[in-house]
C-alpha cells in the first residue's frame, strides 16, 4: 500500500449562484483587538471571498478568527487579539456565497462516502477496529517525511513507559517529527526517566515506585534550572536517551507551553499563554500532519488552530489531524469543539507509539 494524496475539488464558480453573487463587504476594525459589527468568523475549511468580481481563496484559515484584507490584495486570517485599528475586516454571517463568502466543506470528499442511511458503528470508540488507520498512518508518515511537515503534540503519558519513550525517540531520530509541542510535564518526566529511570517516581519499565521517588521530578527540574537550559543539562549530566534528548540532538524544535499547575518550571517553558499560542501557531501554519497524544487541553488548543487544508505551491492539500487517547471523552470533545476533520484513535498511547514505530520501520 502506498500513500495517495487526496485530490482537492474546487468549487465551480461559473455557476449562476456564484457569478451573480455580490462582492464581499468589509469595514475597518474600530480599534486594536476589536472587530467591527457583523464580522465574518473563519472556520477550519477552505474559504473563498468574492473581491473585485473574482472569487479568492484565503491562503490559510483558523477556527474563530477574522478575515482581513491585506494592502497587497491578499486575505489574512487574524486572531481578534492581533487585529489593529483600521484593519479592513470582511463582513457577513452566511457561508453559501450570497454575501460574497463561500465556505467549501467537501473539497476532499471521497467517492463512495456514506449516503446517510442507517448503519451500525459509524462512530469512533473503543470498539472500533483501527488496523486500517495504522496502515494508512504508516504510509502517510513516510510520505510526509519527504514532502510535508509533521507536528506532534505530546502528553506526559508518552514518557511514563520505557518502550513508548524509545519509540517516540526513534520516530524523531528517523525524521518523522518536524516539531514537538508539549507542556512542562512531558519534558520533565522524560528527563527524569533519562537521569533516574523513573517518571513521577515510578520505574519506567517495571512501574514500581522508588523510595522517595516523589522527589525525583522536582529534583530534575531543579538541576535543569541550575544548568540554565535543557541542552546544558543534557550535556552536563550525560543524558543519552529520551524524547527531549532526541529533539535536542536532531534540532527538532520543542515548544513547551506553560500551565497554571506547573512546578518549577523548566527554563524553556513559555509562561505567557499568548506567547505560547503564537509559538505553537507558527509551526501549525507549516504543518501538514498533526498527531496529538494523550493531552486533552493541548489537543483542543492545537485543534482550534489547525485548518483542514494547506496551500502549497498553489495547490490545495489536506492537513491530517489525529487525536489519540484512551478516553473517548477526549476524542469526542475535540470533535465537539469544531475540529470535525480529526481522525480519532481510542487506545493507550504507549501501545500506539510502539505500533507506529514498528510500522514505520518496515
């Protein structure tokens, strides 16, 4: 089985509904951070705007942002907090072309898709067979390693097991990661495992609690802070394995977003939530495949900023978004928040990583 990129089917703008539609209206933002009344909120899907009589595709999108006309004639997608007074914001609450705005929901629809008739087990749950998803993901990652940009969003559970750590490290070492995004906990417990073979004080192989093990993660944070940076800690203490070490050695960016519950935190953790969002967004703008593992809040945050498509060299291609969690609540929550293009896999992430590593190594 080899990966086949889905073909994008653009709207037929020669249809009367489009040729007879008015041009999109706009109005200036009244001040920084505030959109004008009746602003158009963007989605994860390709969006077209009729400007000067021509339907134009916004080059990128993001859920719950606004479309802004750029001085050079393009269309930018901006978060409300990044609006500047005077920005020309597109107006309109319809998406069918009648106000010069068209949201294209089915550009990547597959032939033979469901006709809507009743069928059992059409959802994604712990009873779903995911074998086909694994096979597809193996081939997708091999394709993306050569042609795309793979972003990982990792929860701390990825560092609690020796085999999972080794599998994720192997994926990074072999070019299957272009950026890793996480929080303080993932990096802390991965470095704890590298130095002390524990995560939250439990042996990462046997899962046995170690004497006074509850000190281990904060001892590691303290040592890293004493060194001044994660790379300096790795060098000083001779760290040889783990997810963070693989990122540092292979120059894969590691974006650590802070949380109100963080202890320490590690020096590289970004404490300002909007700075962290901007850093994550800078990589999501490049991403063609996003894989989120066992982290509800980081997954939802990433899903909110991930579009369903990317325009590369003038061609529209899909962005593949995966959510992997042992909790159906988490996978369903992401869909409920609007990330309808997500592929959900309900499983233990340690097993997922080991299977993925073995599958991509074939």
